[in-house]
């Protein structure tokens, strides 16, 4: 399972560099250096994005870079007309760009634009516009597609077989769809959640000898994930809880390295939440009466069946689950355990959220479930393909081939 | 001489087949995403031009309102939307976000944007009339 170790050095450095640069850009913006230091770190991120091409001798890296580049090109050439993309993310990005402040959205203006949402991707949008010399309706939303690369590379290096990575890209594109390029955060959340599963599974499998690199990658992935949107904190917590449980079962000990990395990854979000609360900005769902909605809907089985049916009766949930069940010994794999536990925990939270929504349940599901279910489906798809990957790699002839490839690396 | 059985060629061929099939489906998916999202090479070429993509991304009323406001409203002055535009959530949100840093205030503003033909109230003076929207000063 120490797949991250077998990656080419250049790609590993590119992943670490990109995640570090983009996080430094955010921290610089948080400290008030939006126009100078933050834009500079963003330029470093873009340079490292190009540097990642130095790892294309690894077919997995090549495949990932081709996909990421295609998504970036598509994103540049499509209009920015998605409702949430414009009303929330691009609007916040424009406000940061115009006012040169990461906290611009916290002044209470335009309350419909979910002003409590983290401004990480909007910070990137503002930075891109600054580097390009002005705001327009095409370039800023490319931030999302650019940010996919580091997480996709982490996932790519989690596979041994290039063919299975290629197979993973099919559900990735089908699940993410237009949300991979149109300035929405949901596909990014799903990809970063899956990358977190890969990194944290590596930590669990390596046990007490957890490599420092795993911890850093996991901390950075968590930091980016939780800053994508509010709901992502639930996904990150589900992945951490699942990995902690898997680790505790194996070693009968609390995984301190994992805990430290997770807590470190939460620091930027805690800083943001502190700013939000000091400006008295509240979330519309948080302001609703959750308990009374639950009390009203929980006794009615119809609601529960309706919600669970909508969340789980999907091709990219059922098909990978079937593959995992049919694959011998797959449930013993760390990544499968972590992905399944995290998906179950996240699904439980989604169920409670929809059951307690202040809106009409049917309307809320129709307008959002295809997006909120993405992390759940993508983690299960990864688990199924990682399981097949592991089975295929155990075949004797392929093991020889793998050893030769490892020697070459 | 009889060759020893090895699963390697079979697996390799299967792997290549899986990879090729996946790449075909992924390519088709990318094409579909581009089609649904109205990808155009012209857009991609103008990605670094300030203000590009406005016509493709916004309702015509919004782009026109931005032009009228830029020409006639002094910097820092708030503006408002007439009742029908304000009640249309799409128009309201697109106006607010696209015209930023111009701010909207239904209570304090004297400059009002309305759909053509504009306000009929005698307390309003039409400043500029566009093909879709009208900018007026209402007291």
C-alpha cells in the first residue's frame, strides 16, 4: 500500500509544492497581502502545475496531466453562467479582487450569496484575475479546474495499473460532469475527499513508521478540502474518523501522526470561522430549527426511504459496491475499509441534513443531491478499483513486471 | 519446445483494452461536457481580455445596465432595481454581482434600473434609455 513512495520524485515534489504554494497564497491573503504575496504564491502554484509535466515518464502521471489540461482548456472556453458559481464563488472572488481583502464578503452585503462560505477558491479566482491583468467572465472560474491537479495526482499514484486509473477517470467525469469546469465546488470536494482517502490509507497501512511526507500531504489535502465549502468539513471529518477507526483496529492505539495532521489541516478553517463569527455572519441552514424538523419527519418512514433511495440507488454507488462484495479479500484492504467507513458516515450525515432541511425535502434533494452525493460515490468507486488493482497486482507475472518498473524508478 | 504458461500477455492485453476503452469513454465524456457547457474556441482565445465572456455569461439586461451605470452614475452612489427586476431572483442576483463595486440599496438609492419603457412616475427623470433597460433618477 505504500504507493506514494513508488511515485516519481518529481511528481511527489510537484504535488507537495502545488498544495503548499496554494495554501501559502491563502495564508498570505488572510494576513492582508492579497495583491502582492498571495498573487506571487499563486504564480508559484501555476509554475509548479507546469513542472508536474516533468513526471510524464510515469504513464499514470501522463494520463492525469492530459485529463487535467483538457479540463482547464474546457473551463477557459465555457461561459460562467452557473447559478451558484456566479452568485457565490465568482461574486466572492470579484469582491476580493476589487476590494483587495479576503474578508470583503463578511460586511453583510448581499446576504443571499452565502457570505459565511470559505473564500479559498474565490481567493484563487481573484489571484488569477490579478495575474491576468483584469477581471473577466471566463478566466477566474478556471481556478477550480487548476486545483484538481494535485489531488488527481495523489489519486493517480494510489493506483499501480494505469488501465485502472483510466477506468477511474470514467466515473470521475460522469459524476463530476460540468461541475468539474464551471466554477462549482462539489466535484473538487469529491476529488479532494478521494485523495484524502488515498493519503490517509497510506498512513494507516504504514503504521508506526508513518512517513513524514504522508502526514504533510494529508494535512495539506485536509486544509484545502475543508476550505472548499462548508459541507466539506463533514467529508473530511468522516474520512478522518474512518481512518482512525481502521488504524485503531489494526494497532490498538490512537494514530497520533494522523490526528496531528488532521488538526493542522483544520487551522486555516478555524481562522476563517473565527472571522465569520466575529462579523456576525450566519448560515441559513444553521439558523433553522433542526430538531423540530427531525421530530416532525423522523416518525414518517416515507421521508427516510425517499432520502436514502435518492442518495444510494445510483449506478456509481451500487456498481462499485457490487464489485467490492464480489472481489475476494477486498474488505481487508485499508483503503477499502477507510473509503467504505467514510462513505457510510458521510451518507448518515447527508440523511440527517436532508431530513432536517428547512426547505421542502423533495425540492432540496432534486436541486442538490446529485452534487452532494459525489464524494460518497467517488470514494466508493476508488475503493472498488483499488481493490481490483490490488488483486491484479498480486498475479505473479505482473509482480515481476512491477518490480522491474520500481527498479527503473 | 513447449512454452510455459504465463498470464502476463493476457493481462497486458486486457489492461491495454481496458485503458483504450476507458480513454474512448473519457474522451466522449469530455466532448459531452464541452457541448453541454457551450465551449467555444473564441472564448478560450479571449480568456486574458478584461471583461471577456460577458455576452455569453449574462442576461442582456445585466450587461446593458452595467454600461448605463458606468456612463451615468457617480462612483460610490448606490442604485436600486424597480419592483419587477427586484422580484426576479436571476436578474436581481446577476445585477448585484456583475455591477459590483456599485452597490444596491432599495431604500437609499435615487438611481433606478428598470425594464424598457422605464418608470412612468412623474417623480422619475429618465437619464438614459437602452434597448432592454432604462436608467432613471427617482426622488
